[in-house]
């Protein structure tokens, strides 16, 4: 066994001549443990919210989305897309066209995003899980075109899940300037009827701005016959999405971008990662403050063991070995604190997952979830453990060496 480590371990568990040193050592372990526990719980809650938000997007975003790298649209019969259709793992291939438009309902109006989709959109996504109302998800019937509104957009227009009078939809004609003498002549006008349902993704980006309708309607409205702005793909069960993404990117080449669900919402998840990073940095600073307790504990131990140090030196111990004894002492305190904090943090996360005893509010149903969501990730736990050790080792290195050298002089 390493000599300095052996002595440091004996010092940690043995009685000291001053009982205060034992108390300060215990406080040091508790301080590191509480800081570590806070890091585990806080980062797990951020993970939980991230997974919760991802679950909302899962129902409306495709497993993979193909868009042109340059420009807004591409021909639906492009050779690259023809090759893509032959990819064997694809279960649903959906053409979509998105563009902005103005909608008017009575005295209300709003700028919206019209999303035209193929008839198999309901099979390519889980849109059925997001619908509210007495109707069904229908895109068109004979000559009628239906529009499924986001729930916030419907409220903004003064509508419910179902409305009798059709929505008036206006879009500027492609390639034409606005005629100031007769502005309406510069716009294509059409109507959308209600299928009796609205959708709620619980994200303002969709709920307050999107109308889902048929691809035929969108192409006629925007003058984009035979064009698509994206291809949305769903794959057969058992397909590895990452492998499929790489294969499809090779098939399509650099002229297309292939994104999974996280990449489609990169801005949202990037913001959440930044928030998580800031919380991690703040908690690391708190951990650094907690490490000052360890410095105080080891400093008092150095003074208390002055006679032992003299004996060790007479027995042949080198000055560097004596210094390492007290460095190991501090590292043991931080190590035990880190382990205790991680165990307690994991236990608290498990209890929160199982029972949800820390709630978001007093009124059930006021929020999307009633209790704080928690998701423990092994990588975060490992990062926290390494952080605790590095911060404590760094905080101890100079003070312990300085005090030990003063003792040895």
C-alpha cells in the first residue's frame, strides 16, 4: 500500500487530540456531499425537462426530415428524391410545403405558417395524439380544403375546435409586386374549412402559428406546383435512425440536409443546454466554496500532527511524502463527500421519479406535468464526480503544500 495514503487513511478515521478537528472533518464531508447532491439533482431535472420537451416534438416532428441545402423548395420528382423513395427501411414518405400567409376570421387576423402535407401525414407522425375536438384529422373532401389550427392560433382568431365560416387565406402571388392601386389583386385568396379538431404541441412555435392542410391546397395557394420544401420520413420498426440518416445523406449528397428530431429543434435544445451549463458552473462555484472547509480541516490536522511528522521524518520519511500525507487526507474527505452526495442525489432522483413529491404548483393540472421531471444520465454523474475531485484537488494543492512546508521548516 502507498505509504502516504496509508497514513492519511489512519489520520482520517483515528481520534485527534482535539475533538474539534473531527467535527470540522465531518462538516467538510457534509459540505462536499450537499454540493454534489445539488449538482446531481439539478442536472437531472434539466435532463427531465429536456426529455419532456423532446416528447412533445416527437408526435409532430418526423424521425428524419430532408430539406434542400440551398433555396426553399425543390422539385418533387428530383432524381435524388426518386432514389430516396427506394430506400428499403422507409415506412412513410411524406412531401410537405411550408410558407407564410395571412388568415382572416371575422374581425381577427394573423400571420401564420401554412404547412401542406400528404394524405399519409397521420401515418408518418403521431399527430393523432395531439388532437382536441369532436372531429377527425381530415385534409380535404371533394372540393373542400380543411385546415387544422394550432390551439393558440384558434384562440387568437376567436375560434374553437370547430368553426362554421371558412377561414380566408391570403398569400402574395409569386414573382409579383404589390399593386398599390388594387392590393388584393397581388394576392392569391382561398378558403379553409374546419375538420372539427385543433392540435396542441404545447410549444408556441407550433400552437400559435401553424395550420396543417393538404399539400394540394398549399401548392395552389403559393403557386408551387410540383414543388416541396421538405420530405418527412418514418422508418420501419427496428431501424437505427442514425445509420439511416448517414445512408440517406450519402444517397442525396451535399445538396440536401438530413436532420433527426433533435437537429430539427436545435435552437430549443441549444438553449436548454446553455441553461444546464450555466447551472453547472454556478454549482461548481458553490462546490469550490465548500472546499474551503476541507482546507480548514487539513490545516488543523497539520498542526495537530506536528509531533507525528517529526517522528516520521526521524524514521526516514521524506518531506515530499509528508506533504502527500496531508494532500491525501484532503482528497479522502472530498472523495467520501462526492460518493455520499452522488448516492443521496441518485436516491432523491429515484424518489422523485417514483412519487413526484416535489411538485410544480399547488393546483393539479395547472402545468404540463404536476411534478418536476427527472432523468438521470450516467455521463452527468461521471462528470459531477470528476468535477468534485478536480475542484477539491485544485483547491487543496497550494494551501496544503504551503502549510506543510511551514511545518517542516
